[in-house]
């Protein structure tokens, strides 16, 4: 397997910044819904709108960011988006203490933070590619994945206790502070950033807005991964509110059992993220993407059989555990693959387009499955999502054969042999910064 590559001091600060903000997000998980219900009397429709509409509007605001980010230094953008999220979240406890907090403000903050998250994800992915050597990208993305899951295991239970003991905005204060600490960590990086790719023309064209999607759709392997991940993530996320309603309202699980059902399986994420590099080294990157991309879609259908009592709790925990285990092996390898198979002058636009589509798809599917559950019942809605997920492996690229040939555009744009830019196209451990939310898949 060889020695583990050194990732450098800059990566250490980037990872520390990610970790502190990931734990802040974990602690603040669900806080917006609690605040909306307790302070403005929001009902179930408004709580769903708070999540879905915020994601959709944030994605819409983020559309111009890809072309803008591509030709600018990435670290200042990351610091700025952290500061924006700190200011937006800090406005909530301030308004709460002044007695003027409204549902409209919560919706605005959700929109701003969603747009800022997309910008941060695109900038951090492109930045990671410049500070970590190609053979270290899978190690880096595995560390991000492991941090995400450890924050998911620890954060929500501790955050829930803090909400109960200290009031509804306590964890939002902690979450806001975590973004400020993240910005300070990024500011501590002393390694000079590689200059961004110069813009070929001095004017911004409307076609630049669509370049990320155009690049993805023109690349055979990325195109199939794109449709697969957007659909898998959206269907899994769309079933979470339905499963909550079924467990808490229909099957009468106690709240502590409901929390346990989703906290304990996250240990699978810690295990999977630690195994990802070793499994990829042993089986090959393409095999991991194909096999674990398939396996992560096989388990949600098991949630249809959930029953009251201990047996039902075990079903949920076992299903979630194997789902998260498979996803946490797939995610770092996929995240690495995506960056190394994206041209250096397209990173920000591709990652922005990917995040926008994922956020929009999740919002649309969440609303659609909520309406479906109203008409058919939660169990039928869960079953349909599980059946559709079983079809998603057919969207995965058939990557067990020879590498994808370069397109004419790729061949025309390749530098002379021997230059650093011609590296590992469709081979070797590949990359992207992990997304900063309890997680890409859940």
C-alpha cells in the first residue's frame, strides 16, 4: 500500500477549520425547526418549507458563483463565506433576545447560509486540489468523511440536551461561533495560494453560468455519477421527514429511542471512512465506486418493514448502519475521483453546478414525497423511494473496463507530455473537498 502521503500544514489548518464547523453544525442540528415551532408557532408545512425553500432559493442565488469563483483566489472566498454564515446565524439569537424573531427571518437566514455553503464547498474543493498531492487526495477526503460522521454521532445528542437545558437558540449561537472559528483557522494558513486560472476573456458571458453543467454532461463518467448521486441523495433525504412522522406519530416511539435510532448507526460512518482508503487500494477505485455505489442504494427499502417496539428499533438501526457504512466508503472515493477527473480551470464551476443541482433536487424530492405521504401514507411513500433507489445503480458508470478515452476537446487542451497538468486522468486516488453538512448522503 506504501507510506501514507504527507498532506502538509495547509491541509492541517483546512481540516481543523472543517472539523470545528462540522461539530458546530452537528450541535445545531434541528435547532431551526425547534426555534420556528417554539417562537413563531410554525406548523409542519412551514417547517418543511423552511428546509426545502431555503435550499432551493439558496441554490438559485448560487448560480452566478461558479464562474465568479473560478478566476479568484479560493481561500479569501472561504473565509468570507464563513463570516457571512456567522453573521447570518448570529442574527437569530439577537432577534430572539430582542423579541423580534420572525419566520421570515429564519427563512432568509436559511437561504443565505445555503448559498454560502455552496460557494464554500466549491471553493474548498478547488483549494484542496492545489494543496494536497494527487496521491494524498483519498486520504484527505477520508479524513473529512470521518470528521463528518464523528460530528454526527456526537453533535445532535449533545445539541438536543443543550436545547432542553439552555433554551432554543443556544446551539445556534454555538453553530455561528464555529463558523467564526473556521474563518480564523483558514486565515492562519501561511502557505501562498496558487494563482487562479486567468480568464481568457475580460468579459463575463452568460454561457459561463452553464459551463459547470455543460462540462459534467459532456464527460461520460462524471455525467453518470452526477445523475446517480443527485438521485440517491435526494431520495434518501426526502424520506427522512416521512420516517420521522412514522416513528414518532404512527408507531409512538419515544423521542430518546428515535434519537438513538439515528445516532448509533453513524458509527458505521466512522468505520467506513477509515476503511475507504484501504478498500480502494485493495480492490481498485472503480470497483469501489461500482460496488459500494450499488450497495448504498439497497438498504432503505428495509425501512418499510419497521414495527413498534424493540424489533422495529433494531430494524431501523441495522438498516441505517449498513447504509451509512456503504455510503461512507463510497463518498471519499467518489469525492476524490471527481476532482482528479475535472480540468483545473473547471473545478469551481463543476462543484458549484453539482451542489446547486443536489440542493435543488433534494428540495424538490422532499416536498414531493411529503405530498405523496399525505395521500398514500408514510409506509407507501417509503416503499416507492426504496424501489426507485434500487434502480439507481444502473446510472453508475461501467468503470470496470478500460479508462474512458479523452474527448477531442480534452486532447486539444492537453499540455505537452511531461507537464504536471497531464496527471492520472481516470486513474489513481482522486479528489474533492467533503461537503460540510452531516453529510453528502444523509
